[in-house]
């Protein structure tokens, strides 16, 4: 893996692998420069792919959501939310980065390189997002959309093919598992009304803290409402 800026031949190879040509290849080179390289070269301009990664993260999320919205009009918000999280998580993005071979061209500091940084899931996922940001910056929205659909479209379609509408509680548990959190707990807060017309209020507790609340004539209905609200809150954050 390189520990110096990519030369012209290496950038040719990257473009061939990505199946896209850049107008300004300096943007592509920047997308492939890890922060560790900048840290080890303080006399050079302090640049890395972090800003492009920030931009690409938002673009990937938007384009994946757009494909899901158009491709599955029958799915409710909570279901779409969980399925999107399965695509934009680091593991999926790193899988795509490996398929492209981005690790071979990721310019890192010698320490990160020696530690196997070219195989690290977080580095690969971040680099893919940075490349998306570079495509958007250099070629615009349409090319960015084509690029993301080329590399993530199959993963999106596969997620959409899996099953039908699930219970919000199942969706919340899947979302938490996909993001490394423990399963949620449900806590009864109140039980009011006459025996023939009870109203239950439940809280969904995640990592020890109540996140959302729901109510219903049955405990299960209150739990489902709390789970659906929790999904919306978690994705918005």
C-alpha cells in the first residue's frame, strides 16, 4: 500500500477500477489520502480525505434513501429506516471498497500502513465515502448518483427483497444490532382507565436510558408505538 502521493499511472488504475474519469484528479488523490499521512508530513499542506468523507456520507445516505423510496413504495418509514442502516453501515461500505480494491491505493502514514490500515473496515468505509464526495465535487450530482447506484445498488435491492413489513420491535432490534448496541428493553410506566378500557404507556429503554414512549389499549401496542418512535429518533440523530 502506498505511503507517498499517487502518481499518474496509479491514478489511471484507480479510475479504471472505479469506472469513472475525473476532470480534476487532485480531488481523487485527496479522497485517497488518509489522515495518518498528513500527521506524518506536518511540513506539507494539512490535507486528508476527512472533509470529502463528511460530504460523501451525506450523499450516500440520500441516494440510498432515494433508491429505497422509489423501489419499495409499500414499505413504511420504520422499515425503510432499518433497511437503509444495513446499507450505510461501515461493514457494507467496506465490502464495496474491498470489491473495488481501494485499500491498494489508500495513501497512509508508515505507522498506519504497518498496522494493516489498508484492511481496516473503518478506513475502507471512510475512503469509499470520500470517493463519493470526490465524484460529487468533480462531476456533479448525476455522476455521483450513477456511481453510488453502480456500487451499492445491488446491495440496496437485496435488502429490499428480504421479507415483508416487520413488527417495529423487530425492526428496532435489527437496527440496534446493526449498530453494535444491546437489544432494547420495554418498561411499563402507567396503566390507567377502567378494566374494560385500559390505556398502557410504555417506554423503550436503550443502553440504560429511555428513548421513546408509546401508548395503547394493549401492552404490545404501546411497545410497538414506542419502538417506531425510537427508530425515527435514532435515525434523526
